[in-house]
């Protein structure tokens, strides 16, 4: 079922009555949200006001007074989403987007009152993230990666190119697990962000929040080998825009900057051999990073800082995973368990 509500009404936004462009611009310039997140906000708002246009039989929204929105209007919108099979979490997100827009209109003086002052966005239990066990992680790096590298290498192909791909893929997986990176942080990482001698990487996460994360020694060694192969490869194979893109740590064989789908396919290619988890994406390694740290005794605040979470409660989801492990240890070890 698609997460959308479609209506034939054509919605036109007035800069005076509905300052949508200003609100979205504020999300970028002041809140420092990503373009992907801002696009989601815009989609949610257009969907909501499309519903209102249809529900209130408006020719356009220039005649709509946002202060006249009622609790019934909001409930009818939620009801329409439920009827179309939209998931509860998506409904909560859409409601949060509209509530945020109304809060912005209050703060900027576009309206003097808001029905959302009386509406609480529904909360849902956080889903416990999937992760690799320590045995699965060891198998990934000690068995799967070496065997896959041999499997994908073809004698008739350029040996240096094959070596570049192999070392790059391993470096990507090692760094995702070693540092708990988001996919956007991995893709946007430039050479100057990485200090292999010091053993750390400088990252710019959500909201452009800066942080420094240690890089484990296995990842450091793999990256050193990758950079050596990379230098040799691009000394011979420099094509098109390679010169500009090579400022990024990870690039394609043509020297171009990686993109999200590329990294998602890459991680799935290797993770499929070690786990039956439904989501075999880069975030699985980020979850694994956090879970293994907490299992090893790391404190929650330190893990939160390394993950780049702005709120400690966001990191607490991983304690559910470690608590399950503790219960299992207790059941096996305690005589009265």
C-alpha cells in the first residue's frame, strides 16, 4: 500500500497565508536538516493541505485561514490515511510535520493560535534494531570478504582494477563497522577528514553537527592498503571528472563520488552471506557498532557521542538489545534462573 493520499484538487500556496517556502528554507538554513528530510516535510504538508482543499471544497488555499483549522479536520485527515492503509508511524510523522509548520507560523506571527496546541503527536515503541553477532561479524571480515574478492576476480580482467574494487569494498565495510557511520557520512567523507596516523575521522552528521570518532586498527590497516592500491590505479586510470571527485575517500572505478544506492547494493552483496536479517544495509553495521560497544562495557553517553545522536534517549534503543543478551547470560549462568 502506498504511503500517500491523492486528490484531484490542485493546491496553490500563498506566500502570505501559507509560508511554506519560508518554512522549508528555515529547515535548511537554521535547522540544518538534509535535503531528503526537507523533501519529506514538503510532501507531508502538500498532502495535508491537498486533503483540506478537497475536504473543504476550496478552489485554492489563498482563501483558507490556517487559524480556522479544527480538531475534527485533523482527525478526518488521520482517518483518511488509516483507510488507505498508511502505517501508524507514517501517520505520526505526517502529523508531526504539520504540527511543526503550525508552530513556525505561530513563532513568525502568521497566526495567533493553533489547534495543534491541544494535539499530542502519538508515540510508538521504538523497534529494536537488527545487528550482527560477533561471530557473524568475524565471518564477514575473515571469510566472506576474502572469498568474495577471489570470486569476483577474473583473470582476463585488469588485475589492478579488481584489486581497487576489492580493497575499496573491504575498507567501506571496515569503516562502517569501526566507526558506526551513516551512509551520508561515508559518502561525503573527504581525504582531509581522515587521519590514519592519529586513528580518527572527523565527521559532519545530521544538522551539520561535528564529531570525531576513533578508527580501529584493523580499519586503519585496511585503509592504508586501499589508498596504496587507489593511488596506483588512478595514476593509470584517470577519466573524466576523476580529478575533482578524488578528494572523496571512496569513489567508483571511474573516479566518481559514490551514491547511496551504490553503497546499499555493495553492503547487501556481502551481508547476504552472514545474516538472514531483512535489512542488509549500511545501517545494520551502524547498529552492530553500537551494540558491540555496549556489550563490551562502553557507557551510553560515549556511544551516543560517537553515533552523533543529539539526544541520549535515541541511543537508549540499543540497551534493549544488550539487555536481551544479559537475560540470556543470566538464564544460562544463574542456578535459580
